[in-house]
């Protein structure tokens, strides 16, 4: 009993000293080097080989919900990963039925209405929440109407990122050229009283305004009488980019924000003099008694032809990790199974970028490690022990908690993008560290399974038929890293330990 207590005390003491002297450990030469003894406890540092294999996440099972940020735009000049094209499909609809424009006592363009009243224009508006890429480059956006024969675009379906409903390509409703940096500027609406910024505004043509007015009857069996009748006439919209050579980024759009709307502008009279105003159709996020939720889908296409990825894969000394929908690498560390029992003070997987950085196309904010268990039908599962050391979880069962209930403790586990000066080139590069000390300790002490690992940059995690949110934005980032045999940017596992 005393021996066990002394061993634990020594281990805790050494860990405390190491934690307070991390700079010294970091500069120790990699290999079986002896770190200076502390109170006669000898601490060693060693490096284990890691063998990586490239993979592509196809098909991608990610589904984008109506309340999540949607991706829109094109990247045509990513030298590492090639091209990305993202479209949004959605329904705008009134939030009540039977529907009418303005207020109940307004006079708008009716036969009995005062002169000067009437309808002016219709504008499709998108709430802009961020950008990935070169925000100084303009992009050309266009709006098309969905095909009236479309029957598979439904409000109660959650679509994968490879889904596209039918559209009517010849029925172009509107287009606009947008420079992301200009979206901070305020736009004043027709009434000159209201203004808005961080909103993409796409004017639609007169033909579509006329279609709205021609179907604006709210009497029985007419389109404005009910949600079901309305959807037989107005199927929804496709918002696309034309993929021009100058396109260099992705917009992030919030569909359920108040600034995402279809504005129908008009001149009305309601006691006061004629006033300019608008009625807004929304992307309805929840169904009610009279209105069903809007159907939405976010299509994201990756085209890696001609890129460094396409030219280099399979490459023995390079790996490519692209955020969902993207790529991954499987990792094997066979030497872990050969380690004798020892006290693991620190075990970390070190991932380094191969320079140069591409500042306008940043790397993924987070990378992620999970375990590959080939003995079960649920092949992938959370990495044991280290995702959150203060939360109990058991990845070997589908019963909760198979994953930390409070999520990943990134301050302990790591995986967030860091920067440093590359010793070889003097350039700034990104790197990631993963703390897997408890995982390795259980392998060497309790002979737990030395799993293969999967390195990804996910948007969501999928375990036991459940979807768990992760910390990356959809389609945000990619990185080329060294494999375990890369001469200059080696993928490696470093352990600091004491012999027993």
C-alpha cells in the first residue's frame, strides 16, 4: 500500500514539475533522450513513428438544418484542394394565411385605391454572417425559380450536402455582383426610413413580381388562401454562383435571421398620405397550424481536379485534410503496442503543415481524432479517455454517455490550430497537438486496444446513429500536412515518461 502511494506521489510530483517546465521538454532532442533527473526520478522523451493513409469522405452524410449557417459561393483558385461551389435552395412564404399585403385597411393598387398606390419591386435578401476566402473579390450571384414539377423538396426532410432539387435554368429571376467587404455598408430601403447592412440584396425581375400579383387572391381554392395551395404555385428558389474565375470564397448565410426575407415593396394609403413600405416573406423555421416549415437544402460540391491534392495523392509523405465535406487520414502507431509498462507523463500527436501557408484560405479551426474499431459494425467511435478528462464516458457502448456530456475539453485535448515559425524555411506555419496521454497510459498499463486513428476536420460527428455538433464551420478550411515519413514536417507521436 505504501509502495503504491509513493509511486502515485512521485508520478504526481514529476507531472507537476514537467508541466511547469514545458519549454525545457519541448526543446529536448527527440529520441530516447534523458531529461535531467528531478529528485532522482528520471524522465525520458521519445518519438514513435506514425503511418498515415489518405482518404476521402464520400459519400458525406452531413445534413444541414434550417437553423444552421448555410454556405454560398465559389472558390476557384485553391492551389491545394481545387474548386468549391455552394448553392442554397429555400422556400420563402408568408407567415400567415389567408394572406394579404400590408395591413388590413391598406389600399394597394386596387381599382378603388387612390392614385399613386401600387406595387414597385421584389427583392430577395440574405443575412450575411461571415466569409471564408478573399473578401475583396466580387462574386456573381443569381436566383432561379425551382421547377414547378419538383415534388421531392419537402419541409420535413433534412437533406445531405450533395442534394439538389430540380430548377428551371431558363427562368432566371435576378442577379447581382457582391463584394463581401461592401456588405458592412448600410443600404437604405425605398421608404428612406429603414436601413440595413450585412445583407445580400438581389432584385428580382418584374415578371416574378407580376406572378406574385397574378396569384395574390386569398379566396377559397386560391394560392393566398392556404399554405398547401401557395406551394403549388411557388416552389421555392435556387441561389447560385456562376463560378467565375475571380470567385475566391464562401459566404455564410443565416436563413432564420430576420434579415433573410423576400421583400415585396409597394405604395399604400392607410388614413395617412401615401407611404412606401414592404411586406416580407420569411424562411419559416417551425410549422404552425396554418404554415408548414420552409424546405431548405445546402449543396456543396468539391472539385479537386488539377489541384495539388489530385496531383500528389497517393503520396507517401503528404496528407491532405479538408473540412466537411472533405478528406481524412487514417493513422497507425504500431510501436504503442510494444511499449513496456511505464508512467506516461505526456503523450501527444503532433501534426505540422507543409509550407507555405495560404493566408486568404485559412486552415481548419480544429482537427479531430477518433478511434477505428474494425471489430464492430460501428467502425468509428470517440477516442477513449482524453476527450474530456473530467467527464466519464464509455465509447464502447451506444448507451449514453458514449461521448463526454459537456463536449470536448479543447484546453486539455488540443486539436485547435496553432502557429509557429518553421525551422527549415523560416516561414509561419500551422500545427496541431493532441494530448492522448491517458489513452497511451491505458495501452501500456492495462493493455487496452491500440486502435487505428482517424484524423479529420469535421463539421458534425456521427456515432451510433446520432449526430453531434463539432466546432468547425461547414466547408471552412483545408491543410496539407507531413506524413510520418516526411523528412521535414514529420507526423509523429511524442511521449514523455518515467520507467517503473
